C-alpha cells in the first residue's frame, strides 16, 4: 500500500474534495463520501474509487480492506490538513472520491421497489435508502430532477447503504409508472385521500412499487390516477401525517411482512 503524503493542500487533485457538493456533478460522475462507516461499506461494493484522503490512523486500522480494492491514489494527511483542504471543520478521518455506479434499467429491478415522486430533501433520500436496505427492498427509483442518491449527504444519511440498492433515475413519472405496470408491478401510493385504504387492510401483491410523494404536497391527483392502490397509515385523530421517510419505512415493513 503506497501512501501519498500531502505537503501542499492546494494541489489540483484534491480540489474535488472541496468543490463537489450535494447537487454538483462532474463529467465523469464523481461523488464524495466521508466517515469511516460510510467509506468502508462503499469499499465492500466494488465501486470505482479514484482516491482516498485519510489520516495515517485510518490506513493503519483498515489496511486489509483498502488493499482489497484497486484505488488509484491514497492521500495521507492530518485532520488539520484535511480541514484546510475541504474548507471547514471535519469530524471524520477519511474521505473518498469515487465514480457513481451506472443506473440499473427498469427491467433489471427486483420485484419489490421503493419509488420517489418529487422528493426534495437529500436527507430523506438517504434515510429512505437506509430503511429500504434494512428491510430488503433492494430497488430504488428516483426522479432525475431531485437529489442524487450518491450526493454526499444522501450517502452519509444512508450510512453508505445506498450502494446496496439497484437505483434507477427517471425523467417522466407518467411514462415510468406506465412501463412498470406493463412489466407486471402493482403501484401502491402512500397517500391520504378520501378513497385510500388503511394499511391494516392492504393485501400485498407479488410484484409491487411503493410510491412516496413530495414532503409537503404529497402525490398529485394526476399521478394517483395511475396507481393501482392508495394506502394510508392509521394515526391518532390529531396527527395529520408522518415524515415521508418514517412513513416509507412503515409501509415497506408492512409490504415485506
């Protein structure tokens, strides 16, 4: 394992760690991840890793895991130097620069899918991914205009489990839902409407897509018309809704059990 000791924090190869934020993108589809827990999970997923920026202590502790990967450059620096590179205080001792994996085609997704419609929160994207991985819902469909699943914050909130999921990003939700129905999926919308059924009464089909809507506006009537079933979670009368990530977790659990 050959480490590159950092003497100059301003070398061009390290600028990516400062410049690449959640919604930024590069021509080579780079991503940045941080924290040992997240980075170590990603190292186990056979991704293309361009570099690590870490302390000597990290390299010493996880030498075998690092050596099991083909990583182009291994930069070693103190935490103080890492803070100079990224431009703010860091609490982790490792950062990763990798290439986002190619998205999976609709036809190659699993029989159980979590799908987002117009979700705007990066944290929710990551939290839903973590719950999906934990519950065995291994396919994730997201809109291209929303937060990228491999954004830095989404990866951190998912604890790196985003890399366990097959992800597909769509342009047109109406076209995508139509194709999914043609492929034999039952579309289940998580939404409270006059005609929605209680979760306790839901009968789980063999192939399903759980659709979760915007944090504030929910799922539009136009989209709901394409869904086979609309389901709501029974709540106390004075509570109007769950956070979308919490609701998605509850619904996925019910559908998987």
